[in-house]
C-alpha cells in the first residue's frame, strides 16, 4: 500500500533519481528546457529550507513519488508547488492525488491562502490532474526565449 510521509535528507538521492527519470529522461525527445534544471542540490535545498513542504510516497519502503513546494511572493501568501512526480510503475493509482492533498494541507498549516504551479502545455496528464481533480485554473502563459551566443 502506498503511504505518504514527510521527506528527510536521506531521501534526497532517491528523489533526485526518480525525478531525473520523470523530468529529464522521459522528455529527452522533446529537449525540454522547462524540465532541464532538475538537480540534487535543488532537492536538498527544499528539504533544508522547507521540510514541512516536502513529501514522499512510499510503497514497501520504496519511494515511488514525491512533491516539493515552497512559500513564495512575500505579501501574496502563495504556496508554490514546484515539482511532483510518480514512478511510472505506480502511475494512475491516485498517488499524485495523495501527494498534492498532503502539500495543500501543509500550505494551509503555514497560513498560505492560495497555491500556484506551472505546467507545460503538452503535459496532458499533469494538466488534467491539476485542473480536473483539484480545480486549478490557468492564470497566465509565458514563453521561454533563447538566443545562440556562439
Ligand atoms: C503527472 C503525474 C504526477 C500524475 O501522477 P499519477 O499518480 O499517475 O496521478 P493520479 O493517479 O493521482 O491521477 C489523478 C488524475 O490525474 C490525471 N492523469 C494522470 N495521469 C494521466 C494521463 N496519463 N493522462 C491523462 N490524465 C492523467 C487524471 O485526471 C487522473 O484522474 P483519473 O484517474 O480519474 O483519470 C505523473 O504522470 C508523472 O509523474 N508525470 C511525470 C512528471 C511530471 O510531469 N510532473 C508534473 C510537472 S512538475
């Protein structure tokens, strides 16, 4: 059975590896910029600074999913859900729903009154998850711009 618990420093390497597969390897064909800045140091930073906003999903002692967030935009009382991923073997079983429920409660416990995330337009699974299951609404779209300097 999959259970949700707070993350700790010992989980960081496993979470990094799971995220590398979900964000980098699974998007290799698309060469996605949006999913290119995943790093172990970023994962450690979440745990060191926002331990109450980091959760893992576990199945028989194996980490099969995680969610990482942080408070943001001083005075706006916003929680930012930065990263969520579930191992491919455990998808479509409601694991992401459990993880997002957990971080929503943690944002409320911090006194934050809304939650923001960003999703690529072609990430159908994630859009469906946030819009249909949790009632998120798209508020703005941005473009990444790039110029070759060589
Ligand atoms: C997005 C992701 C986290 C969903 O995890 P999951 O545990 O499979 O999601 P759940 O089982 O909790 O699904 C809940 C809802 O999400 C949506 N969803 C999940 N997978 C979907 C898919 N492949 N296609 C369409 N909708 C999907 C559905 O609305 C689903 O509800 P339903 O089962 O009633 O149709 C997972 O696919 C993943 O890790 N993707 C790669 C990482 C990523 O893109 N993260 C988001 C950006 S940070």
